[in-house]
């Protein structure tokens, strides 16, 4: 087990222990606002907004929170304008890290992200400095308690997806970036809304980490994800099942 799926398993269990519901809701609300402003503010005509609302439902985000985010997006009581900024750098052990943010202050976010890297044995690089170690793919997640593997696999095969994998309590469908829109629409039509639908970074090459390095890496990712501006963090690492089990406790 390596890369995206393994890292997600570790952080999912840690996140469940930390119970960061309020922070999760804030990040989803920001995505709803940006998605609504990026196109027609109607889920049926705006795939990114539809995916953000699906994430809100999957996280059991209160309807009032969703409504407030939509009102702000449509010119309500929040004048903040968020932009998408990607940061790239190296974590402990030379592990490549990509940080995706939605920020209303690039200088603040850059300063904070840089300090996190410096404090956890890494360094922030220039744009494009590590993205060559990843590939950009489409991802849809479905509740494994609601769908069985064969059901999702058959629908994904018909849609032209590349792979289906069981990860924790979810079934993950991955596809090429070019096929993402058609695969997403086909699966929504045949299976309903996914837990989330997004484009993500999957490592092409991975670096094997021992327990000490992996623990420092998890601390780096944890502090990054605690930042309100950070939406997603990706890293190209690999650890043994034994180390993964220790990190999850």
C-alpha cells in the first residue's frame, strides 16, 4: 500500500480521533462559495458546486451553514474574494508535498505555509518544483456501506473510468483528467451523488519512509490541514504496513 490511498487511510483515522468537524465545515463552506462564484450558482448547471454540496452532505454539514455559504457567494455579508493558489515543496526525507489553498490573502498564506515546512524538516519550493512527481486525475468517492464493490465497478467500467479501489469506508473511482466530466456525470446518473468528486494529485514515484520520518511528515500535513486556507494536501510517500499501523494509533 503506498501513496495517496495509504496516506488517506492514516490521516482519516487520525482525523476521526481529532474530530475536526468545525474546521471541515469551514473548508467546505469556502469551496461552496468559490464554486458558486465560478459559474452559474445552480447545482444542476455547475458541476463544481454540485460536488461541493455533495461533500457537505457527506460531512453532515448543517443546512444553515450551507445556506450561509451560498448567500455569501451571491453577494451577502462576506466581501472576501478567494483565489486558488498551489504551493509545492519538500517535507522530511525529501518527500514531495503539494498544498492546495483557497485564500483571500496570498502573502499571509504563503508565509504560514513556508513556516510549517521550515518547522517540520522541509522547505517550500517554487511552483512546479515537485508536481512532476504526481499525475492529475479525477476522483469520485462512494459510500461502501451503501454500494457494493461490483455495483460501483460495473458503473465505472461503463463510464470509462480507470480504476476502482476500496479505501477505508469508501469506494474510490479514478479516471483521467480528460474523462473526469463524463465519468462523473455517468456515475451520478447511475449511482447518485458521490461523497465527493474532485481532481486530485496522485504520486507517480514514491519515497519509502521509516517511522520517525513518517511521523514528522504526518505532523507537517496535520498542521497544514489545520490552516483555514488549506483545502488539500498530497505527498508522495510509502511506508510498510507495520509503520502505517503505528501511525494510525
